[in-house]
C-alpha cells in the first residue's frame, strides 16, 4: 500500500513543488504546492512536510558548493553538513553540524535533529541518548523530542541505557506539555505505564489514545493503536 507521499510523488506534485522551489519559480511553486495540498487529507501536515523538504534540498545543493572551501559562518557549516549527510559522510557531517551550533545558537534545534539522525543511522545509542539530553536542555518545552526520548529510553537495544522510571517521567511530561491531546504522545504514555507494570494506568491512557484520534484516522491506523 502506497503512502500519501508516494502517491503525491507518483502524480508529480511533490517533485514539482520541490523543483520549482529550487528554481525559484514562485508562481509555479505556489501552484504545485496548492495542488499537493489539495490531494492530501491533512493539508497542514503535507504543507509543512513539503516546505521542510524544499529547504533541505536547497541546503544540500548550496552545501555541495561549499565542499573543499574555508568557511566561517554557522549557516555555511549547516548547509555543508546537510549535503554531507545526504551523501552518508556521517563523521564529516557531524563535525559541520557541531560547528554550526557553536557558531550560531539559533541553528541548534535543526542541528540536534540532524545529529540524532546520524546517531540513529549509525546505531550509536550512546550518542543518541546524549543528543536527546542536550536537545531537551536546550528546549525543555519541546514535547515531541521529550516523547521521542521517552520511546528511546524505554526500548533502546542497549540494556545499559534502558531506564523505565525515566521513560515514564518523560512520557508524563510530554503528555502534560501537549495538554493530553496528542494521541501519539498518549500512546507513549500508555506504553510507559505498561513497561513500568502500572497496568490500570496503561489501559486508561490507551483509551485516551482512541478518544483523541482525529476523525480522519484510518481504520488500519486505529487497529495498530
């Protein structure tokens, strides 16, 4: 079964939107973006996804031009890091991202996301844990990252990094910050209660997951939860 992104790609609008963004064809970009949004059941989600993809592709293109050059600006290190990440040059990309964050703190959030991607891809669980902790220190209100760290600390393959009580604390914090309305975060909370053998709380929060699912949620996705 194709994902919606794959369907959009097959129909050309996803690719056309990115291409027009790269070529700075403003009118064509707006038209293709509108078409892509109109085909998606969650317009806000696909618009955000498309714009992020456009920005990433442009950064990679500009980053390629910075290879073998002496650079000083944080944004230059970030763009070159994006290019190197796309080419699986993980060590060099990591160096660039760390430099970008050090030079320009405003890039920190995007840098942490890329550092986590590198650690995940390389299955470097120690680095993954470290970057999650640093990210949360930088932005303690980011409930998405707090939730991701909770999932990580509850399921990481390295038993030395498993921390069930911390996973529950993080999941509770993520749920509180999201006002107990995000069904994916509530799902993590239910799982955290289950892992900590608090089964009654797990069942109660599992029901909250179902209650907070958007009406557009497919039956297949509901059954998964």
